[in-house]
């Protein structure tokens, strides 16, 4: 499993930095809690384990969501700071509520 997370660090005038993080999970545990709840738990991401120095990456270790009728899974996510500085913008205090979703898997054609 893999995906993309985006974090905007903008000044009041709209200038700033937009970071797009791509994550790949080589081993993922999927828990289906009936009837429609799903938990996705990374078993080895980030590679160094929790508390790699970035609360942003730590938040990407666990997702809780619900299965929709079309087979997609959606949920809420807390976007934590990257605990970094880019171009004079320090990202170490703001948490933002967000959402996540899986892509719909197309039906197989015969």
C-alpha cells in the first residue's frame, strides 16, 4: 500500500511551501471490524519505527476508517507538523484535521 499526503505551510499573504509526501508500506495489517470499520496499521513504516523525529510521519502509521458501498475506505486523519524548517518557515506547532480515502479498485474484466 502507498499513497500521498500533502501539507501546506503558507504565510498570511499566501506565499510559502507546499510539501507532498509519498509513503510506501511494505507490510500492512488490515483489520476488518464488522460490519464496516477498517483499521490499517503499518508494521514497519517509517523504517526506523515511531518517533523518528517527525510527528507527521508518526501519524502515518495508523488509519481508522469505514468501508463504503462502492468498496472504498474513508476516514479522518490528524496531519501533524513535520517538525522541520523550509525556506524560513518553521513547521512545528500546527495540527490540522484531514481526511483520507482509498482508491476504488476497478472490477476485473473477462
